[in-house]
C-alpha cells in the first residue's frame, strides 16, 4: 500500500466486484470491499480468497472486506457499485443515507430494474443526492481480469471529473479505460448483449456452426442499435468497446454466465436448472422479459429476443423458433441502417 493513496470503496462481493477490488488494491490503493454477508467478509479477510466466485486466486493484501455498508460509504469518496440488479435499489437507498454531493458513484451492473425499466445509474440518481454518477461497461470477464489478462472497458458519465477519476484509479498495465459521454447507450449496451449471449450459447451447444454464430451476433448488433436509437441513445456507441466489443466477448466465451445458460438449455436443462447450476445471476434472463415488453410498447421488432422469449417463457419448441427467425423480412434492418446514417448491411 502506498501511503497517502485514496481509499476506494467496492460494493458487492461477486466475481466482478472482487476482480476490481484486486485491481485497485494491486495499484496500491487501500480498498474497502463490502460483502452482503458478514461471514463472507470475515472469510475473505482470513484467507485473502473469494472462494465462491474466484476460487484459487489470492487477492491483494490492500483489500479489507466488511459487512458494514455505512463504513464504506463514509470512508470512500469513490464508490463502485457491483451488485445484481434485483438488489441494486435497496443497496442504493441505503447508500443515500450516507453519501453527499462530494461522492462519485459508478455502477458496473448490467441489468434493468423490473417494472420500472430503470437502468442502474437512474436508480442511483433517484436514491441518492449524488450528481457525479457513471457507468462502467465493456468486455470484462471477471476471471480474466483477476488473472491480469489485458482488458479494456468504458467509463461513461456526463461529468469529466467522474471519467478522469475512474481512469486514474482503474487504468494499469493490463487494464485500459476509455471514456464516453453517452451514459445511457453504454449502459444499455451492457444490458442488451446478455440476451444474445444466451442465444449464442444455445447455438454452440447444438453445434450449428460458426456461420450461424456470426450471423446471430451481427443481427444482434442491429437489434441492439435499433432499440438504442428508439430509446434516444447514439447507435454509434454500439460500434465501440461497450457495444460490439462486449457483445462479441459475451457471445463467444464459456466464462460468460449468460452464454453458459444458453448452452445448458441446448443440452436439455430447464431454465431453472440452468440458473441453479450457474450459481450466479445471469442478468440476460430477466432482460429478455423486460425488453420484450418495452419493445412491443414502442413498436420495435427484435426478432432474436422475441424468439428467445417464445422459447424460454411461451413454451415454443426450438425448430419452430428457428424457422420463424429465418423468415424475418429482410428490409427492416436496411431501413434502420439508412436512418441511422450507417452503411446498409450486406
């Protein structure tokens, strides 16, 4: 630990929160790392290992785990929040009692709140008095980051102070941090790509081939961009690291929870069985339900997402869904490409 370095707060004891805590601690910052379960915090302090999510890796000695959220909020001006979306509002509401306008809050959670369609930065704005808020998103598989393999990410915020602080704290020899002002687009990209990782995991399990995977990822990008355009984001954001970069990584890696869910479904497991075997939150499952409803209200066709919904929640069989996808009208995406100012797809 370097004397005088700022203490950084990491909220959430999952795989990504732990990987970030290790990264920041390795740079010399003292880290206060909040775990929901006090027993898990105590176990980490005794072993220096998050045995559930990053087994076999000894993490930085500069990390102190705690179950006291107030302690972290009062001690740290930069708080990186990495908790599953179903718990995000509850944790944010508690933070609201202890943070002030001097705090910087950064969400890494790639999910949407059910019923409200709020993204995590919107929840932070609602539940706290903080204005300096950002979203961190990109092709960031936690186990690879913890293993110190070269990776990159995007910090999005309307405040330059936020992007500069996060770049300063997280950038290092194996982790590069880019900045963006399109908060909603960056955050939405991280949310939507989880849906399509389930689809590509299914395709991989059924050994449909690389052509199918390539087509699926490309059409997924078109669907994501079309939805982002309708929601007021810049579709070009989806051509960057937080868009296509995250999409390709999540749609091709067995380290992705959503990809593994798709693979298990292709192997004959039920959705509930797949989720239980993964043992971590796969945000894409709820995202399918939430985005389908929103897209229907807005009149946006998202054929792959609709097909997954039919397969997972409507009892449709896979051959029927595949046949419907192969019969989608081809002009829809060309019209969007021209409207967005992009080259039409070939």
